[in-house]
């Protein structure tokens, strides 16, 4: 009988669901006939976390970082769970009804809620907490309180693995994993590596133009600058974008593409769109992959791990990071610079200069040269390692599903009785 694996996530930006879908993709690829695993992808219907996330994006940017720091406090974790009663009910129902043999969660709050629900129900289902971010993550992924901890931690980077080793998490409870990009990005990346780039880009322009006819005017003989920020953070690049649009020589020499995601207000603020500028709202993975495939330089308002891997899959760089999400993405700055993938520059005039260098309109400085030279080779190497680690997930799940999980000391005392 195949082992039933629940892959659980919730809406808080797009990254947590994308990571969950990556795990599902690994299981589909490695076990297409479901002989070993029966995977159930589950997403919470509780929208409170997403609403709070949107509030931070549009109105309380710095508070996002404060929330990250507060996650070190037990009382803050308790408040987060107290404010999500629907999520708690969903977690108990999921554990009771899913017949799960392993539960893997991609969000820290959801993992804590599942840990508490499991204890309250007296279940011994192995619980894995996946940590999407690099570096030293929020303490909420592995809280000091035993009753809120997962049994295992699945991490995406060597630096995160070293962090958890350093705080004493047993080696047999840690697993270094990787990321499978969505099919559209894998397909575009493969085409760019195996077919003439000029022909691929012309084909990708035709694909996008079929859905957005005005995009047919994109000049393939010019470099393309792509402004990105995940589902909600592209607006943070506006100070750079406005300078690009005001720079007559630069604007006459490049295509400018802006993907606003779900930020309709930012998209409306850019109207009317000048010639040579192409503005999109939320687009499908196929369109986003095509836009990345036609671009030469990305300017980023955030750098979620999934976005980073998609950029590397398409070998789009160097990465010009203008803004990052306070707290969770702080370590991503040092990561891209240590890996020579890009530069972080929060000063708009300085970022404009770096952009001019990257598109060949100014003498290249050592900062840009370090990231630009050999970028594609480094991107391929990092992606190959990530895919190899991702494909080790089935062996890890087989190990986890065969173990008996014993209650952690103190966990039962912390768990409230199940509600009637």
C-alpha cells in the first residue's frame, strides 16, 4: 500500500504554496504510478494570514521585520495561534480525516498549529517542517517549546542546515532538500540551453503576444530589463523604475517590462504606459517564464527562494536586488553576493548606475563584473545541486514514514484538550 503523505500549506504570498508544489512535483516524477506514495496537497482556507501579509505589504513594511523578530518570543507564537481559530479547527480536521502517515508543512505557523493539534488528539503522525528561507530562519520554524516543534526539519540551504546543527537539532532530524521549478520555467530554461537563444526569444515573444497583443512590439534587438517582486513587492522597485523612465538615453536603448503581480494599485499608477514599456498584472507561470526567458537583467523588489530558483533555472542574471522583505529575506542578500549571483543596492541613483552597467551602457564596475562573469555556469551548477537534493525527498519520506513518533517531553502538558 502506498504511504499517504499530506503536503500542507497556507496562503501568505505565493512562496509557501510553490514550495509545497515542488515537493508534489518530486513525488510525481519519482513515483508516477503512486506505488510508494499517495500525496495529498492541502491548502488552508483560512485567509487571515494572507490578509495580515497584504496589510504589511501595503502599509506596514517595517512591521514585517518586527513580526519576524517577535517570532523568537513564545508569547508572540501563542498570539499568532490564538488569532487563527479557523486554522486550528482545520488542522484538527485534517489530522483526523486525512489518514495521513506523514504531514509536511511549508509554513511555520501552520507547523506549530499542526504540532499542537496532533498532541491534543493523541496522534503520532510524523510532522515535517519545511524551511523555505536561507540563512538563520525565524525561530518559529523550530520553537523552544517541545509541544510546538516538528519532528523533522527540511531545509533548502547549507547555511540553514549549519544553523540548526549549531542550535543542537539532532542530525537524524535534519534533511537538506532542493527545489523543482514549475514546468513552464523548466521548459524555457531547457530551450535556452539547447536551442539558439535568438530563435527561442522570438518564439517566446510570439507566445506572450498571443495573450497580450501589444507585446508584439517588443524589440528583440535591445536588452530587456525586467522588474519583478513576487506577487506583491514589485512596487518597491518604483524609485528605480521612475529613474529608468526619466533617463532618455537608457529608455531609448532597452525594453522595460514590469510584472506587478497582484498589486493592482501599482499597475494603475503606471498608466498611461510609455512606448517601449510593457506592464503586466498577475500572469500565469507560462507567461512569467516567457518574460524571464526574454529578459537580460532583473530588478527585484523581493527575492523569495522560489523566485531565485526560477531565475537560476532560466539563467537570468546578474540579479539586481533593490529591496528585500524585512526579516525573512535578510539573509538572501548575503547569499546572492556570496554565490556571485547579483548585488544588493538600496540607493536608487546607485542602482540606476548598476543597471546601466549591466545592459552595456556604462563601464562595468567590479561589483557588477563579479556577478556577471560566469553567471550562467554558476546558475547551472546551483540548479543541478538543488534538483539532485530535491529528488532525495522520497527516500527521506520513506525513512520518516517508517518511524514511530514518540511524544516529546513536555508536549502533552502543553497541548490543550481537543474541543467538543
